[in-house]
C-alpha cells in the first residue's frame, strides 16, 4: 500500500500548477517514513538527490535502508538540528504525535529557505465511524478538514494546494508564512 500511496502522492504533486518550483530539490525528509517507499516515490518525482527517512522503529528503519534511503533511526527531535531539507513529508504520521502543533513547528524549522512541506491526515469521519470501538491508542488526534487547516495556520503554514488524494486522506502542500 505504501508504494501505491507514494505514487498517488507523486502524481498529486505533479498536478500542482507550480510543480516546477518543487523539482530538482536536493533533499527530501520523510518524518515517520516507515520503510521509505513514499520517500522514494516523491523523491523520484522531484528529482531529489538525497532521500532521508526518520523512523524510530528498527525494523522499519532497516527496510528504509534497503529501499536506498538515508535513515535516522530516531525521532525528529533527536536528529541533528543542523540538518535542513528542501521538501519535508509527514505522511499518515501527524495523528500519532502527542503535540502536533509543536511537531509541525519543529518540521518547519528544518526547511531550507524556499522549502515546502507535504502533510496528510485521514478524514476523522471516515477513520472513526464508531469512536467507542475504533479509537486507537497510537492515534490521539483525528481531524476534520477545518480543524486541520486551523492547526496548520497556527503552526505558521500557508496552504499552497490541497486535495483529497484518496477517499480517506486529505493532502496539503504547504510553505511557511
């Protein structure tokens, strides 16, 4: 599924009217990037020379290495602060953070000047039709479109482009205000 979703995201980025601004970026960081397949697909779409995954899970980090990504097997907070990226991905990860606003600001601080940020989330009303039986301990937050937009704006992000890339996810291309 990750390979397929990576291709969907890459195609979605290509539809962005100013896609040329995203091409030939030197580096892509995927926060919570799992096995690296999404980072690879998006990295190929923008011709990134460096594709980096930050992933705390040892098994997932090893898989990302096998998929030819540079890997930090840690959390974003523990990565070297000097690392800056042209494009940062946070794909199906934001709902895992206990402090999403703080994590968004941390990710934005790692953008190079002129950099962009891609984040998605699962639509709350589709992810949890019956909250009593479907809540997951590792998903402390679920968002409606409007609540998520407010979260992004409070984190100092401007929405350049957004869409529902699949029937379950909303995807946003952002840049700092």
